[in-house]
C-alpha cells in the first residue's frame, strides 16, 4: 500500500482497549478497516458524528505527528531506524489512564509521573526529524489557524508541529470538538465504557503508521520496546 504521510504512534496491542477503540471510533487501525460502532445510550450527539474527526487516525497516542517523507528518505529506511530505536529504548509504565476533557474534546490521558514518556517522545521527534519533508506554505497556514503562541510557532518552524517537545501531552483522542455544554453529558455517557481502562498501562511498543490516499491511517509495523528499566 502506498502512503502519503507517515507518523509514529503508540497503538495498543490486541486487547480490550484496542477493541474498545475500534468500536468507539469506527476504525480499526491494526486491521485497516471500518468497524461497527458500539452502543452508547444517552449520547446527545450521534456517535458517528461525534467521532468523525478522530476516526481516520484510529485509537492511538501521537508520538511523532504525521509527516511527508523527505525526498531522499524511504519507508524501508524509516522502518529500519525505528526498529533499532525501539530495541535501544526501554518500555514505560503509566500509572493509569483517565477520561477527561482537553479543550472541547475528550481523551484518555495518563495519571501520575509522565516524565519518561515525555523523554521518549522528545527523542523520537528529534531523531526522526531528518525523515520529515519541510512544510509547505499551505501546511504552515493550516497549523497556524489555531492562533499559535510564540513558543508553539517556534516549535512549528523547528519540528513541523506545535504540540511537541515542551508542548507534548500524551493522550488518546476519543471525540471531535463539541459545544462545551455537551461535554459533561458525553463524558458521563462514555465514563462507564472507559472505566475498565483507567488502570496502569505499559507503553510496550511504538507503531509506524501510514496515511492512505483516502485519509485513513493504517498500522504498518508495531516495534516492541526493550524490557522495563
């Protein structure tokens, strides 16, 4: 399959969390196919509409945001270097996950100390930056549409994305943006479904994913991290 962009994500292994994510969002990134939505009574918004924006990405946490390959780079080279990186990097334990609003959308976010996860993410962004093609003017304009701060603008120009390095926050997006008045009700409806996953999570691998021509992301390879330090 040909991909127009690549990204490095955390995607869960085959597990109840992965099954939930595919059923909630309607896209199974590991299988690369649409998935029937699960039932969530009481939602004030139709579930396919609520998850339309994050669906194409699948359940994941972004480590290195989507990028076009630099002209002198190849997918095979990227795969080789990511596998080597993962072999030399220890797995990380997150104390737990919790469902919370981030602005006007809901996500699973970690509790407790996340400094090791932040360090891995920063290393990935830096080490694989040479694989990233420079942003076009159109891509820059799109990123700037959110009224970036001075720090975010600096990170955008240096790393191709504003929410990396000091702006990084591990999260697994579950909804698109919605009116603030609807957030509490959606969170209440989703809370019981998400409750089983509010538990410790081992970040045991990094995933190379690719964006197909239709805009949906597919798992290419999931590379195991080394044993916990």
